C-alpha cells in the first residue's frame, strides 16, 4: 500500500440513502442490461426509462458508447480495459443509487465476474439483472453499426460473440428475448418484475 492511499478516508455524510429515498418517494436500484451487441439493450433501456419517467420516477441511463466517449475514453477493448470499463461504470451506478436514482445500465458486460462485481458494488438488494437474450445470428442481421462485419473481417479484435466469448447469465432476474417480443412487451415484462420494488 502506498503512502498516498493511506491518506484516503471515505467521508460519512449526514444524509443517507434512506433519507434520499424517503424524500423522493421512490426506491433506488440498478437495472443492469446485458446481452450481445445489437440485441436491443439500449433500445429497451431507453423505452423503460421513458415509461418510468412518465410515471414520475427519477432515473438515469448509463450507456456503453456514451461512457466510452467521455469517462472511459482512455480505455481500449482489451480484456483488461473492458473489465476496468465495467468496474468504473459499477462505481458510477453505486453513486447514482446512493443519490436515490433508478439507474439503467446498458452494457454488453460479457463476463459473469464483471456482473458479479457490479452486483457487489451496488449491493445485491439494489441490483436487478436483465438478460437481453437475442441469438447471435439475429444480432448480426441487425448489425446497425456494421461491427459484426468488421469483426468477421478481422478489423475488430476481442469482439464479443465472434472472437471473444459471452457468458450468458444463468439466473437473471428478467430474460427478454428481443427476437420474439416487441419493445413494448419487453418493457411490460420488466415493469412487472420491478413494480413492487419501485415504491419506498
């Protein structure tokens, strides 16, 4: 341990997470969307946020491309950087949950260890995992960013589903097969799961 780290002492604030939840009249937790590129994570997260916002809930979305263009723009796509990417996002999600906000995080997060790390950071009771389940073949058909084509051509290394594995969640809180359900049906399925968790 360096001398610098010895001087880091987290401050305990007078206003607690429960105080913030009570003031806002809502619970706060992280909804973690995981799935292949093109599975519909961001689309589903945006639609769910709109539904929650229209009901008066305070929400915030953390999205892969947005985070990588700012907070995590110093990271590449090596395995170490991808893990660090998720760790940082988990720390941000933790802060937002403590602010009394419902956080929606849409990231591939292909490894179980990463998702368990985030769950540990925000607290198991504040973590809800949504597996946006869509077959690789369907994701490749969508390929709106042209990423799969580039990965197949060897232009992108460590690409999940092609040259890097995706470890499917074994027991997610919600599984949304976006190749079988509409976005509206997916949102309804998640809302049914979180309805009892929303009110504080």
